[in-house]
């Protein structure tokens, strides 16, 4: 029961991230929001690494890979999703983020010798991206317009997560996962904060909405830091394959929260599109569920 409770909690936490981003982004702006979120999370993880005696990798190739992951698995996708949610519903962003396993499959085919695309996987990819095309058609829907630019931003972020997963598996396989998580947060946070200070307009502290401030703090400490600990606790007890089923909880949670708290419309297209994307992920991973659990790259989710 304890593991099921942790599993349900993780699904709720990651599924709620998109609602919290939507609540905070108008007050903070995309880059300042990501900077505060990553800065707080990185500070906490740096203390954790220090207290537990963990160190960044010593080998040059592993450090280069960790820098890549810090940029492409943290700074870039966090910013793209936050920017995209200025334009699209939080529920739609949650559904589009569920394409991460599909992008991972495509990059793994190129970058990993033991992850080749098969006819079954092609079927899953086709079904999943047909769902994306259906969701993209909502751009012209006057009842629930979701501009294509915002949807593309979230999809590019999902592709960044997928590419980072392959890089982690190929180049950081022997590195402690908490070190990868903490190191990538520190790298991504430092980069984002520097860019924000140099190029982004900063919000006026006196004009910040209290709800927005609470949302950003929650994103940092709960949806990033606490979620990591829940995630790796489940991997250590359940194994990676079973734990990754949390992916299927996120879209229904995100869509439901968006409808309840932000009055976002739920039409047949988002229901059918979500079903097609998740169905594609199921088809792609069907046989893999019957294999022993494999180590899972520690990709950050929103």
C-alpha cells in the first residue's frame, strides 16, 4: 500500500505541474518563473549532494554529458513549456508532454544499438503522432483555441526530454541518479538565471500575485525536489518499468485540474488525442513490460 500511495502521489504531483505553471506564468514571465523554480530546487539539491557526500563525475566525457543534460533536460524544456503555457491550456500541455516516450524511441533508434524501431513500434509512433495532429487541429477551433506555436513549444520540450534520456543512458549509465538529477538542476538553474538577469524583463516584486508566488515555490520544492525522491524510491522498490507507468496518470490529472480550477474546456478532440497518444505509448512498450526492469534515465518531468 505504501508504494501505491507513493505512485499515486507522484502522478498527482507531476500532473499538477502544468496547472501551477499556468497560474504563475502571467505574473512572473517564462524565464523569471523558471529561474526561481530551478534556483530553489538546485539550492536544495546542492545541499543534499553535499550532505550525502555525492560528487559530480570526474571523467571529462561524463561531465560534458551532464552539462548537455542540464541544458537540454532542464533549462530548455522548462522554459519552452512555461512559454508555451502562455498560449495553450494546461491540460493540453500535459497531454502533449506524454509524447516523451515516443520521442525517446526515435532518438534511441539512432543513438543506442539495443533500441531499434520495429514494425510494432512504428504502429505505436503512428498512433501517437496522429493524436498530436488531432490536438494541433484545435488551433482553428473558436471554442477552444490553442495556438500552434504554443503546442510546438511543448512538443519540442518533449523531444528535448527524449533526447536527454538517450544521452543519459549512453554516457551517464554508471553515474548515481541523484548526482545526475542534482547536477543537471544546478547547471540548468545557473544558465537560466544568467540569461534571465541579462536579457529578460524582471517582474516587479510588489506586483507579484500571492497565488503565483505560492505556485512557483510549490513547483520548486514539491514538483521538482520531492518528486525526485518519490520517483527514485519507487524505482528502488518497484523497478524502473513499473514506475514509469506514472506517465499514464499525468494527462488525466492535468486535464481534470485544468477543467476544475481554470475552467479549461474538455472537448472530444483532447479526449481522443490523449487516448491516441497514450495508446501509442502502450503499443510501443507492450513487449518491454514483460522483460525484467531496466535502469531508467533520470529525465526531469514537469
